C-alpha cells in the first residue's frame, strides 16, 4: 500500500490524530504548530506564515525524515505502507 500526503495541512492533520508519532519524534509538533498558527494574528501576514510553514515542512521532510533511515522506516511501518509520498504544491518533495 502507498500513502500520499498531498500537503502540509494533510500531514499535520494526520499527526494530530496520531500522537504516537509525535511522542516518538517530538520535532514533528513543529509542523502541527506552524499549521495551527497560519490563521492566528494579522491577516496581512497569513501568506508569510504559510510560506514559513511550507518551507519548514519541505526541509523537515527532505532533511530529517528523508535523511534518517530509522525515522523513515518507523513512519512507513506505522502507516503499514510500502511507500510514503510527501507532496507540496502538487509536487513530490520526497518518497520514503
């Protein structure tokens, strides 16, 4: 089975529903917090907050998850998936 996360919003929602992953990898809470805070504060900064969240998501997926075999294997096993695909703006940023 293949699991595809179409966006940081989808991945964040998944993480919120699966606290076992955030307890194993606490740094994943950053994506949740950045996503929750997009609509907080002045609306004039919403696009900036979204951009920061998207860049953080991309860096986390590529560098931390993609660069750490233990982490990648753990997420794949947790999802019972043969492959996990992470997308941003309809582009694949990493497959594990």
